C-alpha cells in the first residue's frame, strides 16, 4: 500500500514510485490500490455518482489484469514479463505501471473526497472542477496504457483484450457534469443570491436541495458546517484565501438550514458537539485574554489603540490599511492611529507560553483575514446571520419549551468563536430572553442559556447589555443553586468575564451572596468548576474593596486545602494568584497565617514547574514578611533552601519576579545579620 501524503481537500498529491522498484513489487501495490478503489463501489455518493461509478469500473477491469499477471506460473514465481522480452519492453512496462500507480493514488483521493461525510455541499459547488478531475485522471489511464507492450506481459489473451478496451474507452472518456448536480448547484447559488439581497429563500427549495444531497438531520447539517469552517481555516493557514467568501457564504447558509429546518437535535450528534465544546476552564493567565480580538490567535506583538483596546500589531495594521477608522471591537471612531506597544501583556503572554510549552510561532492557526471574525467574510453571510439572529431571538420568546432550549443551544454554538455572530445576536435582542431561561426547571435549557450568555459576555457590548438588563441576579441564582454543577461552573466563568469591566467588579462584589456563591463552588465543585470560581474571584480582587468580602467568605482555608490536595497545576497556580492578592494587606496575611499553608508555598517556590507559580509564591512570602512581623521572617530565614530558590528566581524569572525575589532576599539576609549580631 502507498503512504498517504498529507493534503488539503480536493488536492491530489501522489508519491511517484522510485525508478529502482521491481515490477513485481509495483504490481502488488497496484493491485492493492485497485482493490481500495473498487471498495468505493459500495459507498454513497451524493453527487458525481456517474463519474465515480465509471472511474471505479475502469479500475476494476484493470484489477482483473493485475490479478492475472500476479498469478504464479510453474514454480510459484511472478515473472510479469513474458519470456524473451527485451530491456526496452521491461522499461516500458515499468513506466506504465509507475504512471498508473500515480494516477490511481489521485483517483483514490478524489473518490475519498467525493464520498466524504460533511463535504457534500462543497463538492456540489465544485462540481465542474471535480468532473474535470475525473476526466483528466481517467484519460491519464489511457495515456499510460498506450505505452504498455501487452505482447511482453505474461497474461491471458482475454484479459489483454479487456485492457485494450479500457485504453480505448479511457481516451474517449467525457465525464461530463451530471445535469442533476448542475441544477442543484444553480439552486444553491440562487439561494445565496437571495440572501445577499436580504431575502429569505423558499423553504421548499432548500429542502429539495438538502434531500438531493442526503442531508436529512441536524447532525448531517452540522457536519457540513464543521467541514466548511475547516476549509476556511486551512485556506487561511496556507495563504490560499480566494475561496473564503464562498465558503463563508455556505457556512452561513448551512447554519441557517441547521437552525431553521431541523427542529430536533439528534442525540448522538448533540452529545458529540457538547463533548467537543464543553464549557471552558478559565485561568488567571487565561489564553482567551491573550488572543487578538481580530484573528483570535495568541498575540505576538500586542499594541493598544486610542480606545484602550489591544490587538496584535499585524492584524490591526491590516484593519487600518483597509481604510477602517473605527475600533474593531467597540465600533468607536479612533481619535488616533498610533499603536502603543503593550509590553506588560507581551511579557505575560510569553510567560504563559513558556509555562505551557507553547511556541508562539506555532500557537495555532495562522491569523486569518480580519473579516474572518469581525464579519463572516461575505455579504451573504452578513445578511444570513442577521436573519438567523432575529429568528433565534423570536424563538427564545415565542417558541415552545423544546424550541427555546434548541435556540439557546444554537446561540451557544454560533457565538462560540465569531465576533460578528455575537454582535448580531446581541443586537437582535437575544440577551433578555436568555436571562429569562436561567430560571428554567429543565437542566439542559438552563445550561444552554447560561453557556450562551457566557459566549455573549465575551463581547464588550454583551457585558453591558447583560448588566443593564439586570442579568447579575439570575446569573448569580444559577451560580448558587443551578440545576447542575456544569451550569454553576459556566455561571462562574460568566462572572469572570463580567468582572473584566472595571466598573462591574464593585457592583458584583456588593451583590449579596455573589462572592460566597463563588467560594461555595470552590468547596463543592468539580476541578473545572473550582478553577473557574477561583479565577472569577481573582478578577473581583482587582477592585481592592472586595478583599475583605473574599476573606470573610472563608476562601483562605479552601485555597490552602486546594494547594495541599490538587493535582492540577493550573488550579494550583490560580490559587496562588488569589493568595498573593489577599496577602497584600494585613487582614489577608492574618488569614493565611492561620492555615498550615506556609510550608506548601515555600515548596512551590522551590519545585514548581510554572514560572507564574514561583512568582506568586515569592509575592505571597514577601507580603507575609511585610505584614506578618518578625516571627514570619525568622521562620523563613531559618530555611536554607529558600535562599537558593530566590537566587534562582533572580536569574530565571521575569523582571517583576526578580524584583520581588530581590526584596525578599534583602529582608531575609538582614534578619540573619541581626541574629548573628545578637549571638556575637
């Protein structure tokens, strides 16, 4: 069998056999390839049915030829060439087999693509190209057979006649576009034109096209969307973005179909989608905060614009060069095009990448076109998403209980990673009815509504609308007594994003039971829920007035237990971050010293694999020394391993960590000097 090369969809790379390969070995590989191609006879083809069937038929005839030649003669060997064949004949046979081998690889790839689940709409839209590929490849079979000296092949006469017949048919092969495929393709283009003009296509026409493509369920539709999105990402990553507008239009069209036409979530697909997009776990060094709002990639050179928003330099420069004069995230007009480097954020991103083994050069997909996230990439996609957002907002208000649940779930998916989708859903009025669903007694509905609000809370205007609509109270209610721990975990994450707005930290902290509810989730939640609650509290502590509330809620003993028992490095680092913030005042220091956590913090400073964990540990110890008095200093000064760890942090840590380590070393060395002076 051949080694399958990495390739893009409808890209047909092939590995040419080496010149020194033995004809018998090449023949075995050809037979195996032919059998693989013949196996496609039983696969369903939504389009290109006749062309695929004819290509398989041609190869099946040649398989009989290969099998006949491979049949052992006499002593069990496979001579391939007839006795007395010349060297020229042998070279011609090897050339023909090599050409067939290369062509068969490409035919196999083409058949794989045409029969692939999820690619039916895209194959339909590329029907002319695909038909031409079938024609080129089958004619390549005829060209290869033209150089084959059949008289020099050790095979039966009838089989040779079949080969000659295949060669003639291959040379004449037309492989035209199927008229039904062409009609369906025109129908899709017509519907895209309707969307572009702001008109919803006839539902009956959509249903007939989907039936022709055998797209009959929510999961079938969702597979098409995932495939198309993958093609957009692949095209952006390799610099081939010419097809992006059509792909974006098709994503929007299929999203419309998934939402409007398919009322029922088939369980298998919904469960798989849930597993794939299970609610995110936050971190005090949260990668979501390090992603450029334009490209959604980790920022390598973060810069801040006049509105105070931060973007990756390359993305915002492309935005400005395109003639835009507004902030992509807020829509405000830019008073200046000056880009101010955000060196602090850049250091944090580098630290995060170092701690998690991430290379900034390969941190994910390469930055895509700005329109990839600011808007969906085509006028069709813009209009379709606007209509879809209004449809979902109406369903949330007027639909049945099942329809409301599905609408919340669809918003959860649509708002996951696309800024324009979030904008449309917020402007369509989806926030208020989603908030009303938080009181639902149905656990799935409550969870989907909470997750949808979480995605919308990542948008600047989404945070504002949620708070202005009185959303804190129902979100807090889910956080306190949600139907599931999953819903409570998502609510905690939503609190974190709301707390990223400076003015809301005080509001949330003063909301009765908000901080105690987060602390309670740390006590009873699963690891992901614990971490989301810890990070939400970390966000609230950026307003110093919340420190006394957090301490009063009893968080310190819980964090001490987490440090002693958790095996999750991220949760340990986040717990240290909260303790570092609390230790910054006398009350926090007193609460920390009442727990047996001091040896653990020293241990993390000595052995943690995370630079952030080491820095937070040093920060805690420094604050304890400043607010805890001489007793704490003397305990630390007696630990010889602590000094070595601090010297290591001086050389390997960030400038901020080095500064803390230097201050702490100075305190400990002064204490040792005083002790030596008293003893002398």
